C-alpha cells in the first residue's frame, strides 16, 4: 500500500508552494524508469516525441472538463468521442448500425461487454445457474475480474500449440448457461491471433455473444494486414462478432485512460446502460462504469488520431513489424530459446527450449536492466515492441545469449519465482 505508513500518514496542515512540490515530485520519480526508456519492453507505447506532445497537450486543454456532463456543459466532448468511435468502427469494418462508448481502459471495456452479454442473455432466456463465459487460457485476466464483479463464472479452456483459442474445445465448454464466448486479437501473452472466424461461426450457431478483445491489436492488425501480414479475419466483417474492445491508450498512442467498447448494433447499448432516477438529483444514466470521465482523454484521442491519420499509424506498424522480424531472427538464432506461437502484432513471447531454468534466465535479463513481462506457462518473457525498439535488437539478443550461457554454466541464481503481470 505504498508509503502510507508511520509518519507519512499525515495530511499537511498548510499547503506548500508549487515550485517546491514540483522539485519534490522530480526527486520522487528519480528512481522510476523513464516510461519510454528503450529498456522498457513492457507496454511502453511510444510513437515519437511529436505524438506524445499532441496527446498530452490535447489532454491538458480539456483537463477540467467532464464527459459525464458533456451534453449539458461540454458538447464538444461527446461530439469528439463520436468521431473517435466512428473512425475506429470504420477501421474495424463495422456495419452502419454499430456504435461504441469511450471508456477508461481495456478492463472497463471488457467488464461492460460482459455486463451487456449477461443482461441480454437474462432478457432472452431463462437461466438455471450463474451465467458462464468461455475464455481461452490466454484471454486477459479482466474477464475473470468482470465475472467476479458480475456474479458470473469463467470457464477457461486450453489453447492449441500456438497459443490460439481452439474452437472445438471452446464448443465443448458451451452449455445452457453460457452468456458469452471470447476471442482475442491477439491475447496478451505471445501475440498469436485467435481463429475469430471459427469462433464467430460457433457463436452464430449457438446464438451467443462473441466478444473480440482487440485491446492490444485493434490499432495494429488492420495496418499489419494492409502491409501484407497474413492477419486472419478478426473484426466486425465477421457477422458473428457482437462486440470488440479496442484500447486507444495502447497502439492508439493516446494519453492513458482511453479505450473503446464497440458493439455491432447500437440497440445492444440497452444492456450496457445503467439508469437510476430515485434520488434527489434527477435521472442518472451512464454507459460506463465510471461516473465522471476525463474530457482530456477524449480530446487526446481525437487529436492523436487526426494527427497520425491512417498512414501515420501504418508507418509505425511497418517499423514495429520490421523490429519484430529482426528480433525473432535473433532469438531463433540463439540455441535454447525460441519465439512462441505465431506473433501477429507487436507482442513477442520468448520461451526456453532446453535452457535449464528459463525463469532464472528471465531474472538474469532483468538483472541486466531489461524490463518486460513474465511468462509462467511456459516460462519465458513477454515483450511489447514499439517503433523505437530497432535499437535494442542487438543488445537484447547479446544479453539473452550471454544469460543463457550463464544458465548453462550454472552461474545464475535460482529464480526467485517472482512473476507478476503488474502492480
Ligand atoms: C489483450 C488485452 N486485453 C485487455 C487488457 C487490459 O487493458 P487495461 O490495462 O487498459 O485495462 C490488455 C492490457 O494489456 C490486453 O493486452
């Protein structure tokens, strides 16, 4: 719980001058990693100084404005949010009836999708138990968080050897209580894209809600496909896809606190909406979990998308694809490790293939200054690449090779076994 202990648990009686506070803030972050330091291979979505400036300046312009009161006070905010939703719906081949909501992040988009699917199922048919959602092992933990909050059960099923959802295993897990099946494009661990076309056919056959989690791929895969990558169908062009989560604050390069939940048909918003009016301040209706919502996130999304345009995003994806290919070649060259699955986006999973203790290699790479996510099953590393990471290909590969040699020579300490996604 941070530094909330002992003498720190004191609310200053008197305020302090901003320059003094600013100095202290600088000192406090002295031990933090610079977010876009090249060693940071854990979700540092850097698209360049210019893009970051647009994202932050746009955010700051609208720093006091609240999307919750958009229609009353700040009509430019819902208007810009509409434009952002519209641009992404076009990118993902959505039909005219489709709609969407800006949310605070991928987790909120996912929770809202699960809520909508649950409430639609309850409205459509009698249920004999808590609703269930069927998710491949690789699907994001946010589906379990959603189920936990919404009184549902998650049925996790194994993937195929390439870490992709296996439609026949998913099919076998469906029962009368299933309210949703999930595909990810791609899931976070290694970046293989689930066979969404087959999941869409499955969903259509069972008349089930299919959510496609494109939090990390929504702003990547369309451009990768345009550049000739063999990206399988994953979006609203498949009739069975009901909803999609797409994060603006990942490869959309928008200031944090920005994602989209998109639905094939705006009418599905009835199941997403929360309304209440039996209190003293009038009707309260929201499409989100959050009440107050930062206007800055909306402005940032609108500004960055218009600044980069389709071609700006495609250029960055092109560079990241090159980086991924170079790094893949280097990793595959090193005896004892390999790239896992069939990466399609900016994610790379590295696993061991004959290294005595891959978790110790992971710790060894951390000790050499690299920052990345862990993989625990199989043991390995999870990297998220950005367009500046061309510069790390050689040093990363050299350190990996050296660390594996240390592991083989018995020079690495046994892994302390700390493997956590975040916090
Ligand atoms: C595939 C996928 N889904 C969902 C999420 C959750 O997003 P957030 O951290 O914005 O809540 C992530 C985060 O990396 C993700 O990669």
